[in-house]
C-alpha cells in the first residue's frame, strides 16, 4: 500500500496533500491474529494509540506495547495490573527505553530514550471533588500531558467544602487554561457548579465512588447529564482517558489558533 501511494505521487497522479491523507488512512499494522495497530492514529488525530490492558493477557499486552514502541517511540497503556506491568518491564530493554508507572491507576507510559513530547502550548485544568476521584483524574492528566499539554491540577475541592474550590479555580483562570476537566462521584454536583462560574468548556467525568443509591457512578452520571449550567460535556463513568484526550484536543486546537494570532490570551 505504501509503495503504491508513493508511486502515484511520483507519477503525478495524486498531489502531496492527497498522498498524506492516504498515508494516514493506511497506517495499520497487524500483529498476527492478536491486534491491528493503528500506528498512524497520532498523525491523523493528534491522539496517541492507548492500549487498554483490561481483558488482555500479560503477554499480549507486552507484545502490543513492544510493537507500538518500535513504531512510534512511545506507548501508553491504561488499566494495567501488576502481572501486565511486570510483563511489560520484562520484554522491554531498560537500556533502550524507560517506563513511567502510575500503579494507583494502572497507567504505564513507555518511551524510547531520546523521545520527547512536543509541547503544544495547550493548557488543561483538572479538578476533583474528592480524593477517591483522583485515580480517574490522574488518567486524564497523563493523557493530556502525553498530548503535549500543560496541566494544572487541584484535587479534593468538592461542594461539601465549597470554599476550597475558589482559590484553585481562580489560579486556573489566571493561567489561562483552555478547558476544564471536572471529576466527581456520589451526587456529581461539582461540574455544574464550576460551569456556572467560568467561561470555559467543562468536561464532566462521573466516577464510581459512593455507595447505596450511587449505583457505581450512575447517580453522578445522571446528575451531570441533567446539569443546569450550559457548556458541559459528559464522558462515561470513570472515563479519565476519554476526558484527557478530549480536553487535550480542545486545548491544542486553541493553542494552534493562538499561535496564528486568531485568538488572543484572556489576560
């Protein structure tokens, strides 16, 4: 496929822009019957390939991670448990790459030595209602940082002590963040409160914290979907990866137009 695209480009049958589009679409690599890796995802979408470790054997996770590392120089693995993390460590040579492991959330980032994440200028703010929500927020933070964003965090600032919210929220506005990720369980009130205070898009993340009628995050999800404040988008329960990727796409888009002079900083 790659050769055919290049031959058509050389013969003048397609333009440079058309060739680039075709290359982005065709960047799929098969690993036997195990997986079809979208090695061109980051080029095409601006979001790196993220391996969901849940439901995969330690060996499968490690093999997919190794192939992604060889192709892209960096791989992100989410929801990994100890056996899977150990398998990744065993298969990847420590002298060629280094691992960043956040064991609290099962998130692993592996980079080849010399790989640098290009800073985009995008800024993301992340807030949690309670400390139990931090693991999901940390997923969002790591994903946004791996997409080149600067991330400002403030944890345990929920509505049960609403006075805790105002100083960090003010700091985020002063730092000119482009988007806010707000993570909350139980009654899920914090995103609605935050959205009513700022002129920023808010990505609400319900978490499966709480008990009884909380229904493993369903109460928080329903509350966020029914939020009165406008400007809120809601992701799935415990959807830290989705929230981080979406926030980074928004922030990076804003940063792109700021650099072009189409948008000015709010300061």
